[in-house]
C-alpha cells in the first residue's frame, strides 16, 4: 500500500518523528534536507538525503550545432528547470561561444503558459520559488555577469497571478558568481566561457554541488578525456 500525503513542514516533521516509519528518503534543497536528516536521525531512523545539485554540460566547438542548441535549451528550460537533472550551466569551449546569440534566439521561441495548454515552459511550483529565482537574477546584475535574456517580467494572458518566470540566460558566469554557485532550480541558464576543455572540466569538478554532467562533442578523444 502507498499513501500519498500533501503538506508542508508539519507533515514532514510527523513523518520524521512517527515511530511506525523506519526510514526516510529525500530529494531537494539543502535547507530542507539538513532539517530532515537531523530530525529523522534523532529518532533513530535511517535517513537518505540527496540535497543541492548543479547539473552542467560542456559544449565543444566541434559538436553538431543545431542538435546541441536544441538539446541544451530543452534540458535547461523543460519543466521550468524544476527537475533534478535540469542542465542549468552550459560551459562553452572556445569557438562554441559564438553560438550564444543562437542559444538566446532559440530560448525566445519557447512558449509559456499553464500545463493544460502544453507549453514549453509552465509555471513554477510556488511563489516563493519564483521570488528566490528572481532574487538571484537581480543579484547577478551586480556581480559582473550579463543578463542576455530576462524572464522576470513575463506575463501570461488570463493568468495574472501565476508563478511565471520566463527563460532567462546569464552570460559570463562562473565560480564566484551567484548564478553559478547557487542552485537556482528555475528556468535559468548560466553560461560559462572557457578556452580549453581542461579548463571546463576543472570548473565542473570544482563545484561544491554535483549531480550530473555531460559533454557535446564529435571527438572520441574529447569524450574519453571528459
């Protein structure tokens, strides 16, 4: 038998403390995960907690351009960026940086709306999630990055109070920039520019979060090195 329970922090607390529940598994953000781990462990339960993630991809200039752009735009903005394996950072190597205008133009074509209309980008899960993402975007305006596509003021006809955030692309991101350092969990792509594949790999390996990484290349040597 499976029980599906809706709720917030009180529900989570009951699950973590109820004597009939022997183990807890969680996937989500750090703050909630750390609370769940502490609370469940204190009552003697087994706790499996998977917290903050940052999925990144490296794009080499020898990759097939059209397929690559379609793939990274879908991977970043699908499900409004609110899935565990959403690719939120694109590390562009060398001449692949020349594709940035086409990435922006592709993102501009995405439709935004309620799920019943089968849009490319739907609403975010809560108003708090929207506000947090917008706050990170706003802070990016003052940390040396450049917002190439800004989805903060998007509107959807007939849904004035929806949790809308349109596709957003932040360029010149990287270590030390909030768009790179923090898990945004929203339709926001951070672009990092590097000169070499090794530099890109080092940036991926140096991030405090880890979940999934990928590479776009037609070179077997690049793939093996990666």
